[in-house]
């Protein structure tokens, strides 16, 4: 319950603000402590930032995408910074089941981990280009999915050991995760 003196003080302060006069605010509000802005709380004695304000984008993700990247194609641009694939990487990357995030219910399984040219099987991919994947090959840091006649159906880059990103020949983005 609001007490009468507080209510009266609030009404007087409000009336003074709306009166149109150039008088300073009542002493009740002038003695209140000033609130420090949130950004100022992150500055040290020298005025330099001590820590950055909270960000929703992880620092590693923000640093991995080059500034010339168009926001419409973040997956492909971020993927081009992958490392060169070595024999050990191939064994890890080409084993197990990969879920194709960009195609609901679609998944890929590599037949013989670490052996380029080995079979790859697609399941639940419908009529997409990835459904025709038959074998795979590696060139530098690029993993390519090929159909039965050797035509490329997808180009993939290793973002992380559990994330492959790339595109199909038609330009559609493709994302695979474990």
C-alpha cells in the first residue's frame, strides 16, 4: 500500500515537472544517487574497456567469418577456412552417421572410413541432389560427394570435427552435423 506522504511527494514532483517553469527538480529527487551506465561499468581507470558487454554471438564464431562475407551465405564462407585434410582427419570425418541439417530427415554414412573413393550411402534425402551420392573424394581441404557416374553432387568443407558445411552444384547450401 502506498503511503500518503510518498504519494503527495510524487504528485508534487510530477506537478513541478509539468508546470512549464524552468525551476530545478525538488530536493527529494536531486539527492538520489546517479546511476552509472552499463557500458561505463566495463571501463577501467584509464577509460579503456576491461571487458566487453555480453554478446549473443560467441567470440569464436564472430572471428571465424571474414568481414567481406555476405550475410546471406554465412555457411559457405565460414567453411572455406577449414584446414587441409590429413589421413587421420579423414578417418574421423568419414566414420559414422552424419545428419544433413538442411534437408529434414536426411543422413549420410561413409562406407570405409578414411578411404577416398569408398562408397557413401544417403537415406531419407528424397529427390535432393545429395540422395544420389554414391562415392566421395578429397582434394586439399575439400570433400566432394559424387554420384554413380562421377558427377559431383556436393562440395563440403570441414568447419569442426562435428560440422561439415558446403554447397551443391545448384548453389544450395548444405550443412552436415553429427
